[in-house]
């Protein structure tokens, strides 16, 4: 399975080429950051880990930039599974500058946390970013993030679906009297991916799209005024 968040590919897929420990990997190269097929440049080192299962390690080469990675797959009955690669590279984070800096930087940190599979930290930083956005959008409630989200909805600042997205982020990164009660121990990779996606959608709707619309209106007004200015110069 390949998972993408924040513009980067975290996983690859494995293709078995022969039962003699020959395989290829398909995914995004950490060097050239392009989709590619990695082929084996060395034989595989096999490490048995359980009955009928072993890990295979091989130096592999990108068919595009010709740089190398160490590929790791799980060999077992049925399809072999991708288990990792090194170097990991770095996430390509391309967030709009229309998101205010403190909020955008918190969200960038959330994406970086997810990249290294620090899922608790990722959803916590998403929650922080959303709460900061609520305050930036004018929420005055002092009680908690839930009150801030609901205040924005009642004021018409955000829609019902955006309210639900924001609450989803809030609930996944819960705050409780004791650490064991905050629900973070149950966070999975899929949960973290979903929370990052919800946070991205929330910011796109409250910051990015309004800013794009404003710029489009300004360009249209400039085009309307251009003929009048030109006519005045001719006169």
C-alpha cells in the first residue's frame, strides 16, 4: 500500500521477480523525488524471522537518477511485502503561504512527525494548528477548542462540514486529565493520515480558497479599469 500525505510518498510496493530472492520496488525515489522502479544492484541478504518468513535486504538502484537505496521486504507465502528503505529522504511540503505563518509552521511540523511515524505528535500538532486557526479567525471562547469551533460555526465563519472536520481533529488529539485517557495510544497510521487530510482541507477552505478568490476579483477589477485608464491617456 502506498500512502501519500503532504505531497510525499511514504511507502512502496514490492514485485517478486523470482523465487531466488529477486524483487523490485516501485515508489518515489528519496533522491530525485520522482516515481520510479528500483532494481536490485546486489544479491539479497536473507534474515529468517519466523517459520516460513524472512526479511530480505538488498542495495537497489533508481532507474531514473541511478542513485542507490537499501530496500527491505518481507518474504513469505503469498505476496511479498515492502518493509522499508533507506535513506528515507524528506517530505515535500508545499503549503500555501496564504495560511498564516504560526499556523502553517505547526502544520508543517505535524507532517514531519507523520513522516517519521510519530503519529501521536502528528495529530497533536494538527490540533494545535486548528485551535490557533480558530483564534485567528476570531473565536473568543476561553473554555476549550470545542467551544472555539462551535463559536465559529454559529457566527457563520465556517460551514457545518468544516465544523465536523475541526471536531474530528480535536477528538483524535484529545485532552484528558491523565495521559492514559487522551486516546492517543489508539492512534493508527490511517488515523494520522486522515487527521492531516482533514486539517489540510480545513485550511484550504478557511484560508487558501478565500485568498485565491480575493486575488481573482482584484485581477478582474484591474482588467475593467485598464480600458478607462487607457482612454484617459489618449484624451
